[in-house]
């Protein structure tokens, strides 16, 4: 029935799903140029597309190659299978406000991702153009629960159970925005992958995929098994990764990384503009010995790794590693903060991973065996004194600035309390709204609120000035029966 409705729709139409649980037993093919969404979009999603496919099956939806019309997938919730496989060439795709849960690690399949962008032709023949992936949640507490018991501390996890990833690309990219997403309790967050030894245009075995204009901002990785971000294909220009947070590793795999930029092995003519800055990486989970590295960077060109904060109070590898730098152009590791006794035990804060290297520049980088954190601070934004008419509708809006210096807009939500207590993200009496959301105040109360960059499952403390910096610039609009009053914090 669903497939017949999709086939009968015309370009520009909307295919709406009523709230409920849809039992899908085989993959569905999306038609280009449509919008697929819930009848009444809400967050979290109120539509569940439940599918239990075999290991080698596709995701719930497939979008075939050759689509150029704007196509949107929004406010859907998929369980027991990935949401979408996209074959390239494909362009003008928007994936927003979806939830993918119960992703299973598998034993003979390399990846079981929530989203998979694939090039059937291989290499760099086809491109993903102008795609946007925002405000989604990939994974839940039932996804990819643990490495297999047979794994040793140095085994590759893919050998045993696959990647169980949020987003995987096996295609060339020219314009991909990945912003405001939450990656939770899965093997990997985002894996921009190549094919075997074909990771750049000049590698043996043919031309590999390439990356132009990839932006990843304001994303949160929570309880990832192996790594949050990996860029393997050659990054030609404008690869920007900033204001992201990675924390609370869960049953860490061998070779765990916060960010791996294994992308730049070609001569200087392919040197990328690679900006990895203002990210927060916290190895703060006790109990496993498979800790890896904060940031991994190999290759040529002038990659910039600046103003990141990497901390590890427990045993780990290194805060930053580098390698494969045959053209002798040093990476830029300037003005980072690297802290924690774990890195001292694991081999040093900055280490080289392979021979034939040029050491990075480290101007302004701070290394310390101790780390400091700053907890959420929340101003009181209760209605101004005077006669009020209840109930009041309260709208909280966060413009998206950091606690110390202005940063680009991008706060994903606001935590608030109405009992006078300080809102602590993810705990206590604090409740969460998307920025611009409303709640009803039935009677006079003390309202406190703090804006955050991360999604709902956040740590309760975080270093100030990085990806989890609390925003104090929360404004509130109060609409009563007879009047409307606005008061910034």
C-alpha cells in the first residue's frame, strides 16, 4: 500500500504518515522530488517504521540514482533497520528531525548504518550534491550494545560485528551539511569512507572518492564504541568540522578516535582546506582498556587543528597523532588544550603514528595532567513583577552564543526549570525544549534556563568555551490572557 501511494505521487507532492507503528517487511523505493513526513510533525517523532530485515537487506527506504529535484525525509522514526540508502548521483536532499533506533551490529556485513550514501559505479564517478542532514537522532540505548566477547583488545570491530554507524558515505561529495545531530550508543558516528586502498585519486586500484565542501557543526556523539568522525577520501577543499562534542565512550573498540582525518595523503596539489576547530573530546568512561586517540591527522597540505579541547582522566593513547606526511608540510596543532593523566600514561599528548613525517606546529597548545570543567549556569528569567494573567505561555529562544565569546548560531535546545533550581542538562527537574519552543506556566514560578549545543543526552559538566559551552543568552516571551511581555535575561 505505501509503495503504491509513493508511485502515484507527483513531483512536489507530500506523502504523509499518520502517527502509528508501520510494520514494513521489505524495502520501499522513494520517488524523487517528494516530501516524506509525519502528518503532524513532532519531536520526538510520532511515526515508527518498524522493519526487521535480514543482514544483507537494504534500509527501509531507498532513493535511486539520478534524482535532482528537492526531496525531503522528515519527522519519521525507524526501528530495527536503517532509515535510508541513497545511490548517487543525487542532489538536493534534505533529511531532518528523524530518529533511528535499535540499530543492530551485524556479523558479516561491514556496515549497518542509519543513512548510507552509496556510489554504485564506485570511485569518484558520481557525486552526492547539496545534501543536508540536520536535527536527527541516530541510535538509542538498544543499538549496538557491546563488542563481541571474542574480541581481543587489538581486534578490529568490523571483523566481528560491523560498524553500526549513524551516517556512512561511499561516494564522492560536493556539498554536504551535517549539523545539530545526535549520535548515540552506536559503533561510529559518521564514516566518510573510501574503498580498500583507493582513498585518494592517485591511489592504486583506480580513482577513489573525493570530498568538496563538507561541513559538520553542532553535533554530539554520546556513548560511541569506536569513533565519532572519520574522513577517509581525499579532502579537496573546504572540509570544516567545528563546535562538535564527543564524550562518554561505551565499551570502546580498539583504535577509538574522537576525530580521524585520514584524508590527505596526496601531493600538495591536492592540499585541502581542512579546519578542525573548537571541538570537545572527552574520554571519560571507566572500565575498558580499548582507548585510542583524540584526533588523528595524516597527510599533506595545511590542515588546521585549532582550539580543540581533548581530555582523558583515564588511560588512553594520545591526544593528537599524525602521520603520512611525505611532502613535508607540517599540520597545524596550534592553540589546543590537551589535558589528563591518561594521555601521559598512554604515550604522550602528541605522537607520530608513521615514519617519514614532519612534526606539527604546536604554538599556543597547552598540555596538562589535570582538567577543569565548568557546570551549567542559568540566569533567572521569570516574568517581571506585577499583575500576571495565568496560565502563561512561555517561549524560550536561544540566539546561540557561547559563555565566553560570541560563536556562530547553533544551539540545539534549552534546558529549563520552574522550581527555582539550576537546570542541569539531562538530570534533576530540568526539561528540554528546542530553541523557540513553548511551555505553559499555570501559576507564578521561578523560571531558569540555559541553552546548550548538544542534544538531549548530554553530560552534566563540560569545559567552558567549547562544544558544550552553556549559552546564557536565553530570552523569554510570556503571553498571558490580556497582555504580552518580553524580557531578555
